[in-house]
């Protein structure tokens, strides 16, 4: 993976860490922190669907992958609709894990790129899931 991809991936973790921390430091209310957290999480989840859309179009794979590419956006939108429920954080968290597993088996990249990408995503997804658990802990 290029350094810039790793750097941007790590930078993308900042809102996931900042929102629960902002609540604990009394910078935001729990309602604000949760709303901002869910909004960011839903938007980022949608981004991962775009990876599959690009992969499907660029490799002329117009099979189910193109349809599945839309699921993260739909799930993210539904989570925004129902954002005031703690279960939304669980759904988002599980969606990141499910998408990582799906990425591993469907993206058409050279093997060395897939290994590098999945390794990076595993680390980033672990932090994302832990931050979702942190927000859930703060809410209950």
C-alpha cells in the first residue's frame, strides 16, 4: 500500500476516536457525540461501497458485485434515519466487519495488493469496531 493510503486511512480514524473522547471531556453532549459519530460512520461506510462499484465497472464485472456495492450506502442511510437507537452503532460496526470479509474475497486486484490492502483494512477496521463499542459503552 502506498504511504498516502495508510496515512489517509489512519487520519480517517480521527473522528471515530474524537467523538467519544469529546463526550468524555465534556466538549459535546452524548447526543451530539453520538449523532456526529453515526453521521461520520455512515458516510465512511458508503465510501467502501464505492470501492466495489469502481471495481465492478473498471473490471467489467456487472454481476452481483455492482448491486452489493450499493448496500453500504443503503445501510448507512438507514442508520442515519434511525440514529437515535444504540442498535445503530452495532449495525454499523458489523457492517464494517462484513464488508472487510467481502473485500477479501471479491476485489480484483493483484494478490500482493489484496494482501496489503486487507492487512491495512484489518487494522483500521479493528479500531473502528472498538470505537463503536466505546460509543455503545458510553450510551448504556
